[in-house]
C-alpha cells in the first residue's frame, strides 16, 4: 500500500507541475497580431546566431524578406528576429512559447521593434511556418509549451491549450490585408 500511495503522490505532483512548464499568455487573433505588429513579413531563415547577455541566451535569426504585408522593410531586405533562448557549446536555455526558427524555413511573422532587432508579437503566436502539400501552400503556428488564459463572464481565469490547425496561407494573408484596410494601413 505505501508503494501505491507514493506512486500516486508522484503522479499527482507531476500532473500538478506539468502546467508550470508552459508559458501562459492571452490568445491573439490574426487581427490582434496585425494591430500589434509594426511589420508583417513573409521570408526565409538565412542564418541564426546565439548570444549571451547578462547570463541569458538570445537567438538572433536573420530573415530574407520576400514580401512585406505591413510596414517598411529595410533596403537590405533582411530583418533580424530575436527570441529568448538558444544553445551554445557551454549549454542551452529553452523558453516555452518562444518562436523557434530553422535555417531554410519559410515563415510569415508578425514583428515589433526592440532596439535594433525585432521580436515576434505574442511569442510563438506571431510566427507561421509555411509549407506546401497536396492542398497547396499552408501555414501553421507551432504552439507547443503554451497554455492560454481564458476569462469567463465573471472575470475568472482558466487555462486551456489551443489547437493550431494548418490553414491555407492565403487565409492568413487575407485576414492581414482586411485588417490593414479596416485600420487604414496603420
């Protein structure tokens, strides 16, 4: 019996601690991402560099911009996106909910300036991975490690996971363009 009680306690603690590994944030619609972004671009990851700042690791990802849906792109046609976390020979740091990029990956990102670089609006919510399949050109947000706070009618919060279905890229682009038209291209 003590063995069973101990095992149940461990399972209970693990289940209770599991949400702590997630970053909790408010879910953002495409319209909200568009409003909060200074630029929305489609491009390809060309390089990544990890740097340390005051004991924290940051990964700077350089995107070659193919198209700007919102905002002005530098003449260089590149944008540097900084996200928390990274890996060096000395170790690594993972931030649940941070946008993750891979060299060669095609993306659509909603960005805001932070100093000389940009960060994804809403962390991983502001990055869509673009790919092609039999259904055409598709987009997917990778929301692993994220729980969303949801308020009910009485102001009480609860946590939930939000599925990230694959959608036609044209649907996301159209939503951005509609929002830009409504907001007067701000």
